[in-house]
């Protein structure tokens, strides 16, 4: 199914399923190709990932990370390589999703979707970068300094990876708030004015979400909640620039 196919809207269900299968296979192949290339550097990638924590541990040269599982030294870098492969392949995966749904969009919808697609990818990667360069040093610094004296801190490599991945995806999704806010207003589900009137409730909700997605401390909660609210305000600002009249475009032709 291509945008130039004159029969794209009369394709049988089997053809749609076949195209969906092909696009899913391309996405899986892209992830596997990247995974093969990253696997040989998975150990180095893990050490780069835990550098914000490793720099705070007593033995700064060798670190104090431990592996409590027999297979952890093998499985943890493997898991990291796979997740990184999926993250790096995300633009291509989203491109495949876009190629599948684009022919069903109107022309004005497609013009709007392209910048939103690019922006959403940039925002997600910005959230991941924000975690690595800002959040992890602050959170690890708080945790390693909050323990009683005489306690040797020796985190498990598997727990550290799970914690980092949770933070990456939490902030990556949180950074999509401007896009979600814009789309809600664009779809007519809510108005910019009504969202502006609900600012106090949204502000509290950001801290509740931060409490659920981050470790149980005020610093981690605030580090997520404050950017979430700022991003909501950004999305609200974007939605105010929506055109007032788009009815004539909505009645236009499908994308050629």
C-alpha cells in the first residue's frame, strides 16, 4: 500500500495484514542488525551507563558493582544491547508505522503528522539524555550519600540496569507530553482554555505520576514532576497556535 496507489482504500483485509506483516518484519530485522553490531560492545556500554553511579562508589577505579546471579554477567549486557538496539531503531520503526497509516490520512492531516512525528522522536531522545546527564547523577548522589556510615554500597548490576531503563522510559514518555497535549486539543477532545483552567490539578497530577514512576524520595519525584509540568505548558502553548478553521480541509481528498 503506497500513497500513489489508486486502489489503496479498497484493498482487502488480507492485503492490509500482509503489508503490516512486512513492515513488522522490517522493523524486527532492523533491531536485530543493530543488536548484532552492539552486542560486541555491550560490556563497554554497560560501564558507560553506570558511570554516574560508579564515580560515586568507594573504589572509583574498579567500582563496587556486584553480580548476585550466576548468569548476570552475561545476561545484563545482553539485555542492555537489545534495549539500546530498539531505542536506536525507533525512528525506523516509527517510519514503518507512519508508512502504514499515511495513506489513510487526509492531506492536511499528513502535513501536521510529519512535524509531530519528528518532534516526538526528538523529545523522546531528549528525555533519555536528560536522565543520563542530569537525573542519574543527582539520584545516585542522593542514594549513596543518604545511607548510614559504615555501610558498604555494592549495587547489583541487574538492579542498576532495571532502574536505569525504568528511568529512561519514564522520562522518554514524559517528554511526549507536549505532543499529547497538542493532539488532544487538535482532536477537539478538550480545549486549550479548559486545560489552562485545570492547571492546579495537572500540577498535582504531575507529582503523583512522579511518585509512582520514580524511587520513593522527593528529589527523584520533583526531577520528573517539574519537567512534566513545564512540558505540559509547552504543549498548551503549541495548541494555542492551532488554526481556528480547518473544516474545509477536513472535507478534502485523501493523500495522493
